[in-house]
C-alpha cells in the first residue's frame, strides 16, 4: 500500500501537489474542465488542513518556444480559482526568484499554480527526462509531495518521480481511487468479467490482451483493431486499417483463446474517414476491396450486448468505431447506453473512451471513469507505473 495525503500532518507545511490539468483549450478557453474538477477533493482537503499549496501540472505538447504561447496554465488558474472560491496565484515561470518569493510568502490555506512543467522541455527535455537538478530544485520548494496526476503516472518525469524520490510522499484521492478501482478489478474480479477493446491499432493493446486474456471471461474486440483479427482469420477487410506487423500475434491469440475472443460480424463502412463519407452497413463476408470499416454494425452491437448482459464486471478501453463522426458513432453510443443502464461494475479506461461516454452524458453512470488513457492502459497490462512506484509505502 502507498501512503496517501491522509497520512501526513499538513498544517503549516508547503505541499507540492502534482495535478493533471492537461485540459483541452480552444481559442484561449477551456472546453472541458473535468480533469480540474477531479483534482478538487485533494486540493480542498489540503486547504482545509492548513497546508500551503504549490500546484504543478503539464499542459499539451511543448517542443518549441512557439508551443509555450498556446500552452500556458494561466487559464487553468482562473478556472481553478472559480471552482475553489479563493485566489489561485499564477506564477508564470517554472523556476526563479518570482517562484521562490511566492513560495516563501505563502500562508496556510493559500494556493499557487506554477507554469507548465513541460516548459522545461525546451530545449533539453529536462522535465520529461527526469533531470536530477530540476527535480532537486523543485523538491526544495516543498516539505511534502503528493501525486494526484494519474494521467502522467506512467511517465518518469522530474515533476513526479524526481520530486517523490526527494521528499516524503503520498498519493492524492484521485490516484488512490484509480489504483483501487482498476487494480482491484484485475486482481479479484466479480465474474463473469468482460473486456471491450477498441481503438485503431493492435500494437497499442498487445500488453493488455496478453494480460487480460488470462483474466477475462470474454474479450469483445471492435474499432480499427478488429480488422487485423478479422484478416488473421482470412477474411476480406477491404481498405480497413490493418496492423500487418501483428497479424501473427492475432492468429496465435485466436487459435489459443478462440472461445474468449469475440469479433464483429458486420460493420458500417465508408470509403474514407470523413464527415462526408456515406455510411453503408455490410456483413463482414460481403466487404469488398474498397470498403473501409469504420464502426461495428447492428448485428455486432446485439452480439456484444448479449455478452455484456451475462457480465458482472466490464472493463472498456477504446471506442468501437470512429465515434467523432456521427454516422460512425452508433456502435460506441449503443454500448455506452447499454452499460450506463446496467447495475454492474463498469470501468471506463480513460482517453477516447472516457471522452465518448462523458460526451453522451454518462459520466456518473459508471463505477469508474479513469482520467488517464496511457496510465490506465499500462495498469491493464499489469505494468507498475513509475509515478506511483516512487511514492512512499505506508
């Protein structure tokens, strides 16, 4: 067990909380504040306990000086101030006298937000490479370190692993919940356990398949990755995406676990991935060389739901179609709608899947919607996440 924020006396202590404020921004405005909202329980707890808060996060991809212009966390500071009903002082630098002075002048219950940690990646990737000097500098700004950024816990960065190795450390409520929800379901599932895997490439999910095929009762495969499995069975899949390098892996899995792996029996095709593409429903056997499968069809939806109705636990990672395009979103919507109305344990594995179910208004309808795409994927693979491994044991 890892220490949590509850294990520390926070009164009067400078507490560094690594949050995940990597929110979508368009025209300078936050379009989805879910990740900020998810951090509030930990932040408010620390405030109530009299801590002096130093919040850190990354935002977007920062590879050039130009990237800094569109990835400042200042807009997050404004929104967070509104949500916690107190000032969040924004520090527009990642190190220096302004930051040090702000930390030294913090009073109990006050909050500052440091500029995007990935600004330190230009030009030398100091944050992403867990630079020792940078991590040491940041660690000297606090007394206690709390990791509440599950979405980056699969990365060994200076702002998570680096600081955690140098300060007394624990996890926040969000990370604690992620560990409990995903970990317990894998270790001791209420059966039958059904896993739904979607997304485009088999290569992204090989580790998950290898791990969960020994744990799950059924694995339903949709999305682009289904066509590699279908091709491995010798079927015509037209111009659908196929992961040629992993055909042999799919053949092996199908041969060894034929009764566990459930594939689509019909698809919704288009000639291209486009909002202007006409949707045509076809049986898999009727696909021609120009067809591109972009969603599961109605018979496949019913097939999948038949297995879901038998299930007591469901883990879902990856949409079963190109849900961003209306005519190819029906499969993902139908699965989400069905699961939202079942009284079973349902874990949504972050990333695009989380976006899809939240878009449909189902955020509160599932047991757990993960905030981390890559992190949840690696947990499903059975991988130990470095950002959590670095935290002190209780």
